[in-house]
């Protein structure tokens, strides 16, 4: 393992410039062709990096086209070997991102890359983060990330009706994202977004008092998803108090047998009441006579009136019909129960639950987190070998094997009475079809939709009134880019289809910010300073004034857009150009 990582990084930067004909831009290699790799490459290009992308010779026709990104080098290879990495110019590169959805394949590729560049910065995408954390000690500079773990909380929060799942600890404070009216004014740290137009939120508005969504100190408050999950669980329990008896009766026998049984019982009650009036007996005696005549028949008595004789005959015939009907209902209920267990169908109607369609990496995490929060969840996937199917069976989660874009599958999952529908398969068309069918069955259903294309998602929201859409790659790509470029990103905050980054930036000696005040940071509207720590001080100053002067190795904590953070990192690490004007003394 490297003893001085900074020295090795400087050496790799020099070697990289020599191999790239004097190109001073940092060089990164990205392996992958899916939406996350596409977003990551765009992030690196936006940060003025030289990028080489290694993609398979055959890519999915419905996947993103890497050729549409200008300024990158594209290399096609089916195997990530040492020869492939040498062809990609990995020696001297600043970092390598392994984005393929294959945990073992990514580990093998990282080992091959280590032979080419031993001190390389490696960022691996892995679903099994426990395995990844044990494996990364084999490499000099390695980070293991899971896009499913990053994106799943946003889908869970959207399903529970919470604006954002983000909560983190920094500078001895626990911060969380909430609506302004849910927190006290003295606990607000920073305004994040103006949500008055849900379709087009204004992120980091100039006037922070207009921000409906804020970053605030937790001060003992429960995280939003936990509070929402408990509220949903209590509502579901109240609903079950009156729904369970009716549901049991409906599921016990078929509709025809149930109607016939109810008709016969109605005849018994009606003629029993008539008999009690004709005989002029008490209510208890009338019940006794009715039950005896219905179940055992009545002894013939010619001295009775014609009306009483007719009532006795009708009750006897009703008794003859009632006993077989009750027997048929019991047998039908037992047979239905056994068939349901054999076929793996969800027989009982559910209420207040969340349906997760698509049990891949993200769907599995969403299902797991909802269950951990105490929310009843039903998983749906057409592939019996999907990753989440085996986990659902092991944990005993309700599971339906079927096409989630078909109406009968959604009805089997009780979409009529569900709390929310989360559709997270990797196919945008399938996701949209499932959402539209669900809306037809239950117009009030709360839908959380996974879509890759941002413009397509906005048009779908406007055309079909589906208010919440999420992109896994859009949520996870900033964190992957930050890890690859070795940035100190503390948290990511999803706002609709935008992502804000909470990061800590260290001022380098001789940089453009060295010796200037915090006012030099505030000139960028995409950056908000929330804390400042002088070198050597144990804790930061929260919400510092613009007059604080920066010095080398001071730390600035900011909430920023991706472009704003890139600008700030450049200002904090590079010396100012000769013509750069100096700020007047504060």
C-alpha cells in the first residue's frame, strides 16, 4: 500500500500529461455503458477532465449512446484485461471507475488494473457493499459505492410522501432536510429550494426566505421517513379493524355460493319472523322454533292454519338447501386456500401497503428499507431469478411473480387499496405502462416512477399527472464523480430531478481563495456557505458572515449545485490568473 498517496498522485499526474501529449487535464477511465456510466462521464467532462470510456462491443439498443458525449475517447472491449487498460492509457491516469453491474467482474477488473497502475484511485460499483468493504483493503486507493443504496432512500421517501430522505451529521450537529413549516425558524441552516411550482423547483433561490425546502438542525426530531412510516402503520391498523371481517367473508367462498347462502338465510329470517307473529310467541321462542324447523323439519299438524303450514314447509325446504350450501362454502374456502399456497398468489386483499415493481438492485433496497421502517410491502417481478425474489422469499415478504405492467398482476397485488406504487424496473416503457394501468384501476394511487430521461419524465408528469419521477443514475452519479475525483462530499440532497451536494472544501496555499474573504465564495449563486472552520480549530462556525478571511488549510462547508462545487474546488486548489482582480480588505 502507498506510503505517501499525494506523492503518487502527483507522479501519476505528470506521467498522464506526458502520455497525453502534454494535456494538463486529469485523465479518468470509466468502464460501463449503462445510464450511471453515461451520467458519470458527463459529470467528469463538465469538470474539464479527459475521459476514456471502455464499453462492450455490443450494447443494449435501449441504453444511452456514449457517442453523443463530445470530447471523450471511446474504446470497445468485451473483457477488462491488462492489455485493455494499457490501451486505454490507464498508466498515469488519475482514477478508474468500474460501473458494470457485476460485483465479481468489477473486483477482477480492479485486480488487473492494479497490475498496470499500482497506486491508482479505483471506484467500484457493487451491490454487496459488505464484500466490497472487505475487498477494498487489497488496493492502495479504493472506494466502494452502491448506486442502489444511494438511490433507494429517495424512492422510499417519495413513496412515504416525504420531501427528502437526507439526514447526516457534521460538525457535531445532525442536519436533515424538511419543509420550512415543519421546523422552528432558529433551526434553519440554509434554504434549498422553492417548491411553489412542483414541476420546476428553483434550487438555491437568491432569496432564501422564499425556499420551502430547507436544511435544518434535527434537534431531536425524527427523520421524515421514520415519522411517515409510523403514521402509515397506524392508519393501516385502524383500517384493518373494519376491513378484516368483510375481507374474510369475501375470500372464504366464491361469489355465487355466497349469494345463494345469503338468499337462503334471508328466507329463513323472513319466514321465522312471520311464524313468530302467527304463533304469537316471544322472540326467544320464535328463534327456537325457526332453528328447529329449519334444521330438523316440523312434525305435520293438520290442525294448524294454512298460513302456518306454508311457513313450516318453506322453512323445512330452506333447511334442506342451507346445509349443503354451508358445506360447499367450507369446502370452497379450504380448496381456495390450498390453491393459493400452491400457486404463490397473494390471496388476502391488503390495505395501506406499498407495491414495489421490479426487484433488481434498486427495487430490492427499496423493499428492504420499507420493511425495516415497518411498512407492509408487496414485491412484484416477472423474473423468478431476480435478485430481490430470493431475498423476499427468505424474509417472508409478500411476493407476486408476474408482469407488473399487466392489469391482472397489479390487481393481484391489491393496487386498489395500496398506499403507493413504486415502479423501479430498468425499462422506462414498462415502468410507464405499469403506472398508467395503476392509475386506471385506482385514480388516487400515489405513484413513484423510475425514468432515465429527464425531458421525458417532465412531459410524462405534465401529460398524465404523475407527480414524482426519479432517476437512479441522476441521484448516484454526483457521488461517484466526487469519489473518483477524491472530493469530500458529505451528503447528496435530491430535489425533484435535481441533486444538491453538501461538501467540505479545503483551501490550498496559494489558491485563488487564499487570503480572500468568504464574500469571494458568495459571488457564485450555485454555492451556499453553511460553515467555516479555521485550521487547527476543533469545530466549525455555523452560518459565518461574509467578512471572514480565508487562509491555507481552512475548511469551508457548502451546499452547492454540481457546477458550483466544481467552480469552488477550482478556486480552492488553483492559483489565481495574473489578471485576477483582488477583493478589497474586509
